[in-house]
C-alpha cells in the first residue's frame, strides 16, 4: 500500500465519522423536537375540549340561575380570552408559555366560581345534563394535566439531547435548535388553600 494512501484513508474515516455524528445528532434532534411539538398540540387539544364544553355548561346553569348573570358572563369572557391565546409550537418561549398559562388560569378561576355558584341550586346539582357536563369537565381537567406532563417529558428529552456533550457543540455549530420551555406551576400553587365553612 502506498504511504500517501494511509493518511487519506484516515482523513476519510474521520470525515465520515464526523458526518455520521452530525447527521445522527440532527435527525435525533428533529425527532425529539417533533415529539415535543406533537405533545404541545395534545395540550392545546385538551384545552380546546374544555373550551368546547363550557358553552353547554353555561347554558345549563343559565336555565337555573338567571340572576347569576355576572358569574356566567365572567366564564364566557374567560373562555374567549383563553381560546384566543395560542402559541406556535415552533416558538415556545417562556414569555409565550406564561401568557398561555395565565389565560388558562383565568378560565380555571371562572369555572371554579361557576361551580361554587351551582352549590346554591340543589335542582341544578341533580340535573342529569349538568352532572354529565360536570363529569366531562372533570375528566378534561385530568386530561389537561396528563398532556401537560407528557409535553414536559418530551420537552425535557429534547432539551437534554441538545445540551449534552458533544451535541451542544454540534448544535452551537449548526445553530438549529433552541431549548423548549416547560409548563410550570402557577404562582402560589405550592400553598394549600384554606377551606372554611
């Protein structure tokens, strides 16, 4: 074998290994990022389900509690705010996540006030349509929590992948991927509420 051929083979092997490493990093990053985006879409879908249930719930309550107009209008307004706050999954910044979460918290608070209002109306609490809507809403709230957790898990896997060595060097060189934000607990949610009768 010729002497000049050995360094050429070594260089070719190094270039090929670097190429495979870069392609592997990029493809894995794309897979993980798309998984996180899909998980985000599932979060939005769960919130949309909740938003879709609210008009039926409000209509049912309205028939029983006409003089609770302020509470009902608050729920409708909060629903409107929550549904117009959306995020592009390719641009999940902490600020946009916070705005989205704030809108959803406003809706959660309005729904809580509505359900407290319902306690004043025993006939409404016994109404089959209301009970079914309330059960669906409770199931949807659980689904929202599950989807948030799945999104956080997928965002975490993506973030760890792009931050670990040597992937962080490749990412800095390629400049394609940015860390994704996660859902965080609302301020004050770490303190148990006081219930007084």
